[in-house]
C-alpha cells in the first residue's frame, strides 16, 4: 500500500486555518470511523442485524469505505479464534 504525505500547511493556507486544525480534522475523521466500527460486536450479530446496520462511510475526495457482510463474517471468525 502506498503512503501519501499530506501537506497540512498547504491546506491550512488555502482555507485560512491553522496547520493543527487541519491535522485534527483529518485525524478525527478516521478516529471517528475506527471508534464507530470497533465499538460493535460483530461476532454476536445476526445476518438481519448486519443487513440493517450502516457499514459504510463516504469520505469526500477519498471515496466510500465499507464493510460488507462477507468481510465482517470472515473477520468475526478470526477474532473468535484469538
């Protein structure tokens, strides 16, 4: 996977904000997604619960991050074994 360097100062200058504010916005977005997804008990959910649950996040400029039922079930099995 490629790692992209983010020029927070360039973005801050463009929008008239501080570099720290831009960095916080960026990292808070991914922290929110991580906390939301990791707070759910996938191993305990039925198929109906998984189908009803929102498992995607649309991030402007990046695209949609999502988990489908097949992927969730796969990782649930791995986590059960640990």
